[in-house]
């Protein structure tokens, strides 16, 4: 079986050990730098050393400091990691685990780019962050790192569930929490058997003309256009042809439009989570991960450098990547991280690997290896091709 390529944690300097080294009220101290590259196991592989490495005074110092903080302020979209119901369960989980009684204030917030920009502005102005934890993709976390707006933590020194250094990047500024797998979402009552496309090239076949939707933001194609994947010209050529196939545009999450028969297929959907949610309700949808476009999109959590309650935030993130936290996330958001043992999404990745898909990890390292400004220019061209047709 073909495995995903090396999964990396890239950086400029080594981690600075902080937990247990400072006074309890400031255990999770901020610092600069990033970590060195390392490889990754296959989907569902064991996640490194066990929890025993994170026991003792260091963990206890973080717990004691969090107890003194007594509060956790969280702001992100209701569609992220299960929204308010999930946040309540995450907090109950880490409170019970550590004998704490942290009070959480969760406020549904703006989009990820807007939230990241807001926290950067707050950090630069010397104001407390609007959220003690930030959620985002690799590009957003990179922008926070560049603005010195991420607190960098030696997670592996104390966090029981973050013993796999491959989950950590930006010198501990960001921890991977779940993986999205862009896919072809299709109406399983209308497309069956050999009618179901296996590749993106299949989507261009004449029989699909007028039956396909795409997204106004060219989901997935911007990453495919990077030099190490399809490259700019091949991707532009493909999306130009796709624009002649589509009957319209829809956003990720609008799976009801596939169920209703308005479109038979979406190329590409942001991930498989909306499909599995709809399937759980009996909706006639399924997904294919194209063998010529296997992408693993990483999503992260980090603690802002200006977080008011950094220790409670650190314990919250550690719980998120525990098996219990991942199970809550999958139950309410149908996401988890494919590398964490017991992953519910890893089997689908393994299934499509066996069918010939070669997966490419879209993470912080991917954005560091590529020219982000050029990527954005190409993405704008791709969006233009699709929206002009629509």
C-alpha cells in the first residue's frame, strides 16, 4: 500500500522547554522559533511515546496554573469542531481528567481569517486575545507566527496526548487537531457502480456535462496547482475544462443540493464530513477520493501569544487530541486526525490508498515550501475560470 509522504514539522530553531521551568502562573510561556523536519507514519499508525513521558511535575505545574486562571474564553464558528455542544463536552472532559473546575465562555465568532486578523491586531495593540485558543489552517497559523502572535509551547514535555512530535509545528505554536480530505461528493441514487468517477479526469467525461457543481473558491485546486503536485498549467487547463462541465456553483456544506438532485456531483468538496453526516440521516450521498488528487488538509489549534488563560488553553488542546476528545469531535463534527490511533477517518484514507490514491499532506510545511503569494494568484485565476462560467 502507498503511504502518505513525509508529514513534517518545519522550523528555524529548536523548541524551548517551558512547562515546569517557570512559575505556575506563567508555565506556558511564549518564545520564538520553529522545529526541524521529521517523517510520518501511515494513516492510523501509533502516535509515538506514551503518556508516561508527560507525567510528574511539568504536567502538574500546568494543571496548577490553569486552576489559578479558572477561566477559558473561546471564540470560533459554530461549524468548527462541533460548535457549542462539543465545546461543553471537551471542557467537561479535561476538567474531570485533571480535577479542575474551569469556567468556559464560548462565543460563536467570525470566519477563521477574520478571527486570525483580529487576534493579530489585539496582540500588536497589547490587548488580551478574544479567544484563548485559535483554530485555523496552515496559512492562517503561519500568518500568526509571522506576526509573533502564537505562544510556543514544548508540548511533548508535559502534554499526555501530544507525544507525537509530528502533530506539532511552528516551534510548538500549532498542534494538528483534524484532517480534511477533499473529495468528489455524489448522489448515490443517481450514480452507482461504474457510473461513479474514480479520478478528476473522469469528471470531464461527456456523460457528466451539466450534472456537476464546483465551488466559487476552487476548493482543492489551488493546492493541486503547487509545483510539487499538478503544477499551475495543468491545473488551469483542467479547471478551464471543468468550467465547461459544471451546471453551477455551490459551497461546501450545501450537501442538501446534492441530495435534492439539483446537482449529481460536487468537484471538489472540502472534506468527507458533510457526506458522513448526511449518510447518518439516511441521505443518498457518498464520496470518492480521486486517485489523481489525494489531499490531506491539516487543521490546527494554537494558543495566542496574548491569551489571558494560556494554561487552561493548553490543557484544552491536549484534550482535543486525546482519544476521548477525538471521539467527541467525530460524533458532533465527523472530523478527526487520521494519525491518531483509533481514528474514524483513517479507514477511508486506507481504502483509497489501496485503490491507488497517492496522498499529499497540505500542512504548514507545504505552505513554507511554496510561494504563498504565487499560490494565491493562481487560486484567483482558478476562481475566475469557475465564476465566469457560473
